[in-house]
C-alpha cells in the first residue's frame, strides 16, 4: 500500500482555509525559498544518522540504514532539525490513505474540511487524489495549499484538480528573474495556474509574503492584484478570491540565511501593509487580508 511522508498534522487550524480544518503537511518541496519558515520540510531525510546523538532523550536511533523517531518520547526540542544540513527532519511519519482517514475520522465532527500543505503537497498529487476521494465521502471540503509549480492544466492532474474544492496559491514575486533567483525557477506556470484555477472557480486565495528590502513588493502586489481583479470581473465573482498579504517574519528562517542574504531584513511596518492593501483594493480585489 502506497504511503506518503507526513511532516505533521494539525487537527484544528483556522488559518488554512475557511472554517476549522485539519491541516496535513507533506514532507518535501521543489522550491528552496530564502525566507522559508519551515525549512526542515524541504528535503527528504536520507537517514545519514548525524542527528541521532543530538537527541537529549534518546528518541532517535538507526535501525540498519533507516532513521527511527519515537514520537512518544520526543520533547520537541528541535535540536535534530537545527543541525541537519540537508534541511530535513527525522520526525516524519509514513501514512497510507487509510491511516490518514482514521485520523480524520477522529475529528470529523469538529472540522469543515481538510487542507493539504507542506513542503509542497502537490508533489504527492496521486496520493492526495485518492485521499480526497474518500474525504469527500465524509462530507468534508478539500483544499490544497501550493506554490503553483505543477502544470495543473495537464491531463495527468485532471482528477486531482477535479476532486479538490479550492486551491490556495503562493505568488511570491511578479518579476520572472527575481522569482528564479528566489526559488530556483521562474513563475510563468504559477501565473498560468492562478488564471486557470480562477477561471474554474477553484481559486480560494492567493498569497504573497511581503519582504521589504529583498523584493519589489509594490510591483508584485500591483500586478498580482490586477490579475485577481481581472479574474473576478471575467467570472463575475467580484470579491470572491482572497488576496492574503503575509508579513515576513524571522521566526523559523535558517540562521545562516538570516546572517547573510536576509541580514537586516525586518518584519514590514503596518503602514506598508496598509499601502499594499490599498493598491490591491484599487485593482478590484475586495477581500484583502493582512497577517
Ligand atoms: S526534537 Fe525530538 S527527536 Fe529531535 S532532538 Fe529533540 S527530542 Fe530528539
Ligand atoms: S534528519 Fe538530517 S541529519 Fe538526521 S538522519 Fe535525516 S538527513 Fe541525517
């Protein structure tokens, strides 16, 4: 039975889509953003064993060539992930669709739906398709939080798109070259996905992290909100798509990056966030959320 590597499960989240939701974070990402606040989700652990002796409570061990993590005795001190040079963690669990469904059923009465996130959840699109087919039978809604890097218009993703109620897509920066420098690939596909999902009525939210001093936030918010505004007016669903402007925060960001590329970069002031919000509203986005 196929299993997926899960970094963590939050039973009740109110920031990952509408209502109370279970959020499932998949391990592994195809981006490597400078300001990633959970960099330990980027790579899959290669069981090198380097972190085993760092654990103060003996929750880590090597069984042959495989790392083992005992969640019941882990005190969540974070030492193992801090020292992993691979941007990974030994603290993942392998779940089959059936095992995840058992977890979902435990909280089913208290949640409106499931959101999959990461890492980059869509790298597990086949697994998620299978999961969402079952989740919908439970009467729950299905949301995907994504960096928009897969070409969702391709036939191989059609069932995945079909079974997903709504997507939340990151638009990190508008300028193609800057995007390439930031994450290691361009953003034309991300823009294409925003239009495609918007036209399908499956775009719940677009997100941009505001990082003054590193990115041209004004250009990005102006262009992205224009795009959302166009989708809104074309589909006559004015105000339906949320544009979430997220303040960059240092918490969780890799120390070596804070000391180098992001040295001196601070959380943006409320005034800048308000100015950006005004730009977005002026371009036809009614629902602008600042967090
Ligand atoms: S986070 Fe858990 S597994 Fe990792 S070092 Fe700390 S106690 Fe050990
Ligand atoms: S988490 Fe990192 S250091 Fe620990 S075993 Fe995996 S790859 Fe090695």
